[in-house]
């Protein structure tokens, strides 16, 4: 079955309307008005939470789809019950909608009804005790430490010394220093690609070993940087950045040749190039590798949540099985009853 989401899943009358329009040669319909509750919620997301326009539009689409489903059951948003939420999800699954899409819609409903509850529009949240789709919490792919080391070496050597004259060689070397510094920070701090291109020079507190990062919703967090990242940043600031600026001034930490601002696409290209010859990597894989390796070494989930800037601990809980694997390994290694071939339990 196709995993594509039907665009008119709950609008049973849509096909009939289209046929009527075609037969009557009618004009295109006027854009449907947004429900006042949804409109107020979207304003809240944009103003209070600082969500991007595209994210708010995604929420609007999901809520309107649920609104159409409720209408088919002769209910409105404020009358929704837990069984309506479950039936909505079951309907999505039965129509071949992917697990991740269903999870996204459930997340939108949770935020919406939490807002209505806080605004005293409802007395009970119908999304409580609704389990998320199992595959929503599949652990993202991560890289092994050796793979990351290989990427860093490749980024440091890439382009270096390929210029036709001295000035070109300096620019090539400067770009290599910048790329290696970006990789180090992406991995050391678990940054999103949008966060690293938005880092300003004033946000970096190198002597204190951390950076001030602005994440989703313009929320700020302090991200510690390890020794390797600090050393690479020091080299980049002392040599690479100055060469790339070419006498110009920029408030951004990472810049292009001539002082221009780095783009998300450029960072993606750079990471892809650095992983050439090995497993294909992305900036997001470096972020997940940071979290995975911290948990493997014993970090608690609250620390992972703080460093990565997860708004909710449930997002960080996708790494729980990594912690459990480590617990099992320690148990097998150190517990008398955990060792293979150990002492049998007595009667």
C-alpha cells in the first residue's frame, strides 16, 4: 500500500464538489476560512512560541484535517473525545499514511488541546493517554567515532593546496579550516544546521569553553565545547576566518569567502563531501551521533535534552535503548549472575 498521504482523506464530499464544478463550469472555490480556535492557536504559536511560518502552516493543515474528521462525526474541536483521536489515527493508518506523519499529526493535536486547556476553553485534554506510533521513536542513524574522525581528516585535507597561485591556496586552506571547525562544532555540541549557520562571533565564549546557541522558537541554550572543538575553532579564528573575510567585517562566526554568510545548503554539501568514500552523512547524523555517544558513555537523558535543546524529554527518550544496552553490558561484565557460564542460582 502506498505511504503517501491522501490529500482529501476526510473530505468525502470533495469529489462530488469537483464534479459539480466541472459540469457547471464553475469558478475555483474561495479559500476556506480558518476556524477561529485554530487561528488563535496559530497566532499563539507565531507570537508566543516564535514558530516559523512553515511550521505553523503544517499545524494548520493537520488541525483542519482533524476538523473535517470531527465534522463527519457531527462534532467540533471543543467536543472532541479520546475515542475521536484514536479513531482519527486508525483512519489515517487504514488509508496508508506513514507512521511518522501520523505521529506529527498527533503532536499537533496535543499542542492544540494543551493550548485550549490552558486557555480554559476545555476542561479535559482528549489527547491524554494516547500512545504515539511505535516507529515514531526509532533511533536515528548515527556514526561511529572512527567515521567522524575520518570525516574530520578529510575535511581538513580537502581542497588544501589545490589553488593555482598563493592567494588561491590560502583560500583553499582557509575553507578547509572552516569546514573542519564546523564539523567539530556540529558533533561536539549536537547543533542543528540552522543553529550553526546562525552562530555569531559574540556567541562564542571560547575561553570559557561554550557557545550560546539560539534554537527553535528563538530559545537560547548554553552548549559546552570539548577540547578538540576549542582547538579547531582557535585555529580557524586565528587564520582561516581572517583569510576568508578578505579585509571585510562580519558578525557571523562562520563565513564564506569574501565575508558572506554560510547557508544551510553549503553546510549540507560540505558534510556530504567530507563523508565521501565512507557512509553518507548529514548534519543531522552528527547531531544524533553526539547524543548517542554521550548516552553510551553514561550521560543521563536530562543532560542530552539540555545540550541538544529538546523542548520535551520525550524527544530525548529515543536514546533510552542506548542507555539500556549499556546497562546490560555493564551487568553482564560485572554482576556475578550476569556473566556467561557464571555460578548457577542455588535452590
